């Protein structure tokens, strides 16, 4: 973060000083976890369902924080944000355990501080990425393509909401050239609010799928929310839109910015041709633009990453990279965020594909297709360990049914369905083609691990995939920690 005094911060958030003169200088980062505070940093006291950050204010200052951004007076130097009247509180900023609205007040203050900093960094190019799936992977790709062109800040993992978004923004300083942000939404208006915190000049919309359909109600409502990103772009901005998704391509009518279409369709400005995957499901393709074409060997697992790579390429090209530079950088990228097509091998020869950070119908289909490609022509068996997909609303049963049937159609050898919430996957697989005992329903992660340890053989490939709340990443961790214990 840029150097600011507590008086500067108080002015930025419209708050008051407490136990501070105002001349104290914040010279390090902003943290909402007191264990992560650095000397010279600012601690943000966020109330939570189990703990309240205000209770850790004194400890944070003792550990080096200059002061605290708080909703009430604490036993430490602080900037106290103004309260929000009950009638003006927003559901978009609701926090668990925030009965009095103090958490929302702190988040509003944090957002104001982030905007204050962005407005003082005229050299900064803000890139926003949204979509129902692939946001984090694409954000990681964009950051890797832009870093050779100047200091680049991007969030770790999926810091994409009203807390993680401004936290990431405040990582930028006078040296930062690119700020790559991931934008999520649980309802209409959320992305618009995030764009006001750090106004993007380039906006990327990847797809409109079924994620959070239980909250939005329809794909059209999801599209309405995702389209807030291109709507927020300035006239001299760039909207990078997935031309292969009709709901995304239609957003070209909702932006003042110049539109760059990406995809496989012939009229895409940045497109992929000659797509293929190798024996480990790593894609190769020809990257085609108006300036020419270049061959890309993408060192990531899954053909679905081609679309993510095209979006990242479009951003880098807009910011001055050459076609050859983009192709070379794409061919040397690495997976950054954990539990997203994270491929490892146990000492006894079992390949574990940990894609259990989250799940929706589109991402599960992509993961199953990748698993099928990784085992095609190999002696080992394909195992899919699947849990529930959350927040699908009325589409829940149909979506899980389709996944179960797809596993059979892709010739996945064994299906382990974890938890009663996902039992429709097992039922559908059992009905599709009289699959017999190839599919099994187990009650929990421990049961899944026990089954796998008893039946896995060297050469097998195991995919774990579910919504994050299901905790199926623990299956992958257990297999790798125990060396697989193959039969």
C-alpha cells in the first residue's frame, strides 16, 4: 500500500481518530488476520461468526500494526468508521454474525480506503475478471503474462468478494503497473459495487453458467450480474468477451468500451485453432490474431484452459505484449492457486487430480472430460470422487443427474459419490447403461478414503471434485500423505 497517515485514512473513510494523533504512518500492508500483521501495517477489525477482530486490536498493535480500522473504540490507536443506519444496510455486504452492522461499516470503510489509494495511482491499469467458472485460473494466467511487462498485483486464490477485493487493491503501490482482480457476485449489483472500488479499464467475462443459480434464479439473471463488468468500463476501455458463449457475446451491447471477442468462432479477434490434448490432457493450439498466429503448448491440465488462455492472451496483447511473447509465456505458465486441477503422483504410482476447491455443472463436466483424456489408452483406471454441487436451487437434481450420466458416457471406470446430498449422481450413473457396481455411494470423506486405499492400483488416476464445503480436497490430501496405499 502507499504510505498513508492515520489522518489520511480517517479522511478517506470518513471516520474519526481514536487514541491517535493522526501523524502515525502506515507503511506496510493491510490485514484482517492479526496473525499476518507486519510492522507498519494496518489491522482491519472484522466481526465474524466465531470471533470478532475488535478483540484482537491490541494484540495486532503489539505485533507491529500502526493502528486499527474499526467500527468501535478499541484498546489501541484506531480509525473508527461511521456506523451505517439499519435502514441503509446492504445485503450485499452481509457478514455472518454481523447483527449490529459493524462488519458492514468496516467493509464500507475498507472499500473507501481502496478507492482512495487507486485514485492516487494514475499509472495503474486495473483488469477485472468475472464468469461462472474459471475466474481464478484466468486471473492467474493474466498475472503471469503481465508480470514481465511491469510489477503486477493479483489476489492469492479466490479473494474476490467485498473483503478480499479491497484487500487485494491495497497491495498496489507507486511501483505497481497492473492490478488484476477477480470479481464474484451472489446477486445483481455486487459486481457493480466492486467495480466502484477499483474501476477497471479492461474487463474479462468468461462464461455464464449455473454457479449460484439457487441465488440468482436463472442464467439470464446471472448474465445480468456478470454484465455489470463490461457496463462499468470507460469509453477508452476494453471488454474481452467469450464469443463462444451467447450470453457473454450479447454483453457487447452493454458496454461503451471496445469489444474483443475470444473463442473458437471464426470472427473471434483472438481465437484458437487446431486444438488438441496430449496423453496427460495438456492442451495445444494455434493462437490466431489479426497480427498472425503462434503455436501454444499449455502446461496445464484440461482442454477447458484454452478459453482461459485466450482471455489472458487478449489482455496481454492489449497492454503491449507481442504475439510471440504471449505464446511463449503461455507455454511456460504454471498453476498458481491450490486445488484447481492440481495433479500429483503418489510414490506407488497413483495420479491424484485435486480439483476440489469448488464445483458447478460446467466445471465438473470439464474435470470429468480431463480425467477421461488423462486415462485414454493407459492401463490404469479412471476414478471420479464426486461430492455435491451447491447453490443450484431448483436445478439441483437435474444438474446432479446429468453429471452421473456423463461419467458413464465418458467411460469413467469407477465413481465414488460422497454424501447424501450428491446421491442423485450415484443413482443416475447406476441407471445409465446398467452400470452395476462401478458406482458407489459413501457417507463421508473417511469412507471414500478407506475405499480408495483398499482398491487403488498403480497407474490409476483419481479425480476429486465438489463444492468447497464438502471438503473433498481431504481425500486427495489423504492419498498423497499416505502414499496412496495401493492394492
